[in-house]
C-alpha cells in the first residue's frame, strides 16, 4: 500500500494527482525523519499528508516540510514540523556504517549513498584524500571503511563538524579520519599535505574553490567536482569552469568520467565531473 491509497477519501482526486510521489527518509528502522516538499495547492492538507506518511512508515517519528531553499555558507534550509516528535536527531544507516545527524541542523542527502560508494570504490589503499565541505563526514566514512587511507574532512558548520567527530568514533575510524572545522579557503592551504584525490561535493559554489583544489592536489591526482547541469547540456558548463580555472593556473587536465548524480530542480541535475591534474 502506498501513500495515495492511505490518503484516499481524505484528499480529493485532484489533490491525489499532485501528491508528491517521493520523499526522503533519514534514519533507521528504530527512528527516522521524513522530509517532504508539498505543493502550495495542498496547503491546509499538510498534517493529513504527514500523518499518512507516519502510518505508512512505522519507523518515521517526525515529518518535516521544506520551508525554504538551502542558503548561507552552511547550506541549511528551514523546515516546518508537520507531525511527530520535535527531536529530529537520528542515526542513519548507510551501507555498512552509521551516521548520527539532525537534518534541521546540517546538510545531508540520503539520495547520494550510491555516489559515495562509487567514489569510495575508486580510492586506492594509501592514498591521501581531502573532502571539502565534508558535512557529517559521509564521504570520509564511506572511503575510510573500504580502504587503508588517511582522509581529511573540512567543514565550516560547527554542528556538522561535531556530528562528524561522533560519526568517525562511532564507526571506529578516528585514526583514519582527520576532521578540521573551518573555511576550505583558509584551512586547506595550511594542511601540510598534497593530496592524491580531492572530493568537492557542494553542487552550487564549488567552482569558487577550484583554485584551492588545484593548489592542494598532487601531480597526477584526481578531483571529483560537483556542480549543477541543465538537462539539455548536462556537463558542458562544468567542463568549461574546470578548463577556465586550469588555464588561469597554467595546469593541464584530463576529463576521466562524467556522471549524473540526481535531480536537483526541474530540468536541472547535480552532476559530477572526475578529472586528473597532469
């Protein structure tokens, strides 16, 4: 039984047609939070929808509605609690590791679990890896779980940094992960390491830090650059940004792989362009 079936008789046929087909669930079988985007036309029916979600998913203890776009350097959005518990801190299970977080306080996308595994599978033992904008450390942990590496994570949001430290410890990886709170532009050049691999998972604004990535990468190192691409030409703008920055810094690059990660907005996608600095 799906959400539409549960809400039949509570919403009109027209309302059921515009009911969101999907929503994010962050957490575990014991406790989870659902995050939903509800169209303006369903205003006034939000509580009914939230209660339907909780009936359908017994582990969901809170339902949050997106109340703003992501904003600020900490990439946070406002949420409105539609139903359930005000305490929205959860432990999210992803593959073979756990992530403690509160979606109201940190940026986290459960939809990118497969992408995190893709990157982790590319990493080789003994690489030095830098994750910019590392959040609660999902990339750091995915990589450190699979490989014998040293991973550095840099995050400006104090709450995300606090959860990242908890998560590294909870997964028994504190000895493999170095977590630094601060601005990528200020922190990364001070790290006395050059990296084999740099991950830039911020979809909007990453281009402003490409110069930092070029300065921190080893010759022959790989950068995973995330950006937004429009449906008709997914990768061209991102490649132009990379090539422009490389030219400015007199660096040579080679594009290795291009990948559509997930839908971001109508006709827009989060994409990843993997490239090597020669």
